[in-house]
């Protein structure tokens, strides 16, 4: 079972630093997801920087969130340089 997200910090270049309930921190590059219609609004204006932890995952609005499974499985353990 994927641990819950407890904290998120949006970074430049559409990356997220995500902390899970286990204490692990992972970095995920969201740029590939911005081509999907559900995430396209994140590329406009400052919405991406409004990422916050909500109900165990990362959300931006009531309609835009991302699965904690995706964040955990696709994210790189902190220090591996996601998107670099």
C-alpha cells in the first residue's frame, strides 16, 4: 500500500518535492503530465505553485489532483535529481 502524502513543495520547472507518511521524500517531474487535458491548466499562470497535500495526495483544486501511487512509484528518492 502506498503511503499518504503529508507535505508537498512545488519547485521550479514543474517539479514537486513530496514527503510521505513514512518520512521518505521523493521528487517528481510533472512536465510529462502537462500534456494530458486533466493537468493542462497547471501549465498556465501560477496554479502549479498552489500544490498542497490533501487527503493523502497532492491537489491543486477540487478537480485537479494526482494519485499518491503515481507520486510514489514515479518519483525519485530525494537526492537522485528528478528531471535533471
